[in-house]
C-alpha cells in the first residue's frame, strides 16, 4: 500500500493531543507548517505504519481569523489527506459539531472520533451514535482517548475508508434566506471554482461570510462581486442580522435539531459539575489571581526546596565523583597540563554545572504540565484578562506569555494566534520578560550561594520582577507606541480533568531532552571557547592567572558598565555576554572562570558578588535580551531588523534600569 496521509482536526480541549499520542506513540516529530510558524506534529500510526497522521492546530471554525484556521484549511485542501479524523468532545457535542459541519463542506472522506464517551455514560447521558451517523452522512466511532477505549475500532474504520473511499454525501443543512443566498452565489462562481481546490458549496459559503482570501483566490470580476454583495445584503435585510451571524444561526439551528433527536442529556457530566464548584473560587473576580500566586509559590517551594533541591544535591555529588575519577585517570596517563585543564576545568566544570540543574527543570515542568493538562491554566488566562486589558492586551496574550515561562522561542511564535497586529507586536516585546526555564540554573546558582534558606522566596520574587516589569512596560507602551484598544477575548473553559500520566511524562521528557541537547551542544562549545579565552593571552601563551587572559581584557572594558549595578568584575560581565548564546551559559561560564567544582562554586561566587549585587545580577538576567534563537524568532515574526533590534534594546535597557534601582536603593537602605 502506498503512503497514506491522515489529518487530525478538532476543537481545542477536545482530547486531540491525547488521541494523537495514543495513535502514534513516540513515533512522531515536530515542525512548522510551510510559510508560517504554527507548530505541527506528524507521526506514524502504530497499528497502521503506512499512515502518517498530521495533528492540525486546535480550532473552532474554518473562518480565516487566525493562522491556525488558515493552516488547517489550506492543509486539507492542498495536501489532500485521504481521511480526516474529526475528534469531537461528546460532553460538549453542540459546540464541537460547528467545526464538523464546516469540515463536511470540504468534501474530504471523514470519520468522527466521538471522544469522552465514558464520561457521557457515567453521568447517565446517552448519544444515539448510529442515528447521528446516518443524519450527518459520516461514520462515527465512540472512543475514550484517555482510557484507550475504541481506538482499535477507529483505526479499522480509517483503514476501511482508505481501502474503499466513499462518495461523500452532500448534506444540505441550510434553509430559508441563507439557503437562497448560498445557492445563488454558487451559480455565479461555478466556473471560477472549477480551476481551484475549493468545493463549490464551501466557496459559496465563505463568500457569504465575506472571506477576503476566497475572493482573492477565485479572482472574481467586479461585476460578480457587486452581485454577490447585493445577494448578501438582501439576505441580511430579510433576516435582520449580519452575514456571519446568519451563517452561525443556520449551522446552530441544524446542530440543535440533530442533538434534540440523538442526544439525551439528563445532567452535566461529573467533571463539568466538579468544574462549576471549583470555578466559584478559582475564577473568582478578586481571589483568582491571589490563588494562582499561592499555587505557584507552593510549586516553587516543592521544586527548589523539597524535591528538586534534594535531587540536585545527589546529582551534584554524582557528577563530582565522576569528575574526580576522570581526573585520576587523566593524571595517571600524564597528559599535558593544558589538555587536562581543558577537559576538567573547561568541559567537565562547564557542562557539569549546568547538568546538575536537570532535576529542577524536570520537576518544575512536571507541576506545570499537571496545571495545564488539568484545565487550570485556561482559568488563569480567563481571570488575567481584566488585568491584561489595563496594560492594553487581552487574556489571549496570556497564552504566549505562559509559554514564555518555558521558552521564549515558541512563546514568540505563538503570538501568530493573535488576530490584532498591535496586540501581536506588543506581546512579542513583553513575553521575554516572563522568565524562561533556561534561566532556572542561574537562579539556582545564585540562591544556593547567597540565599540558601530562602530559595523559594527569591525565585518567586524574580518571577514577579519579570511580571511587574511587563505590566509597567505595557502601561508605558499603551500610552506611546501601541495606542488603541485590545481585541475582545472569548474562550471556552474545559472541564477539570485528571491529567493523563502519559501526557505529563511526554512533556517532562521533551523538556529534559531539550535541556540535555543544549548542555551537550551549545553549552559544550561555549565552555570550550570560554576556557580557551580565559587560559591564553593575546600571544597564545598558556596562563595560570586568568586575569591576564584574552577574556579578561575584553570583559574588563565591559565590566565598568555594570559598576552602578554592583558587579564590576570582568567575570560577571563575560558571563552575561555568553548568556546571549544560551542562558544556561551564564552558569557554565562562571563555573569555568572561577575554576572550581560545583561543590565549591557558591563560596567562589562570593568573591564576585555581595548578596545585594547578586540579586541585582539576578534581576538583570531575568530581563535583558533573550538568547539568539529568541531574537531570530522575534525578527521573523516582526519581519524587520529595525523593530527586532529596538525590541531587544528596550528589554536590555529595562533590565539595566531595574538592576540599577535594586542596587542603588538597596545600598541607601544599608542592605
């Protein structure tokens, strides 16, 4: 059998990612759709190796309001998947069927995976699957992706459709004035559609909506466009509503009818009932944000003090033991002094100092994954909308900012989902202020050296510095560069659910793999480079005193800029510069430059910083320009070198001002 292409489409929070992971296992890879930065996942089906499954972005419609909707529509029409697997949340079937009706208009063979049927049954509700399938004209397979129920039946149905492609049955669910408008426009554009990839009814419906992309693609004459607009205006006048509302009413009327016939809803499902009770507190107008802060403080406490701190100490001891063994072997071989120093003081110290923070990274993202998969983070976006509006953004910008706590690169890319160009640019500028996970080793290093009894409080304060700076910057930019109002924010809150262990573990593994990849690529190379520059002078003489090195002469000139912030040591300045390649490099650079093992790093750092200047150093690292990968993403999203450079210039200036205020005010207070 030839290679088969499948598409997985559905609403957000419908269980799409869970189903994708169940179908493909670990046999998947992540990339971007051509021409855009919307992420896609592609995997081979475990039970159908000839089939490649593309996980399309979670969307609610095929109207081109966001890049995800455009990507989904273009992929289905231009890549020609043999089958669309449309995953539908059975507990919220009315809302999910809106996308199903639009997918049906594309005239591509489709099977519906009716997910979460276990919750429907447990609540005493029921769905007449066979009758619903007959009315819609598509096969429907009831499943529970989380419990892996119905998966074999779904794969068998996909194989059957691939082997015997059905003739798509046309379901005409429009009526009245909308029916007349769609069919009248269909006659006008029939010749134009023949030369395009669009089905006739789909194209006509999009023109009723006022879809600019469809108008441009079909290259309609001005006379035809005038006639189409007259038809739409007549429809709007007759119905007393606008074009988009008319189409939405048409679809929801049909959905209401088929749900009335086939869905028996006795009560809300147990997760929905539980969610209503929990949301009385978690989405409370005044208590929502304080509760979120308390939850995150507890997460940080567990990560740095209880679990992560203990595991980090064990890993540090293990790394030191391995380095000691390697040192003895190298000394036994009597290798040259410079090669010994490169391996032990350069590579082992540089990479080892970063590797020791792996437990903290994994544990933190374990908790964040729990919060995200449970549905809580969607609530935080909801309750943060009012706060974000005060700085000129909407709750929709919370999602990229939240991703920014993991990594600035996908966070900046995620701004593509924002429909307003103003909101998108403003979010790109503010998102790097959200402290990414690559900075966690820096916080851990400084906290262990200067604030060992208050690590959790130091960490939460550092995160708050980034958040407060973003808020103040937003207020400033709202009144200057980005004047105007943010777009309205509408989102659907998923029911609270117990996160799937597989999903949480996959998330942890992805973060650990990314961290290890950085440690053995960027950090490895940076450690060697830093060791070389601090071990040789300009005449390439090997030195025992690094203060006479190439790096010292370069760093000393830059160090004076940071004197007002309390750290004018050339090693601190050099570490900040190396952090532009990857933030973890700050730790590896300082480790190499002080020439000591992880166990003695804390005492060595006290020769460079005081507690106050160390905290100012932390504040600067939170806010200054992100790594080169994030800068490249910024330039790509903004499309201008000038705007990208101004963005990182503003971020670094803000970092300098905040660090300056912390040190100078702290000095005046005698800290």
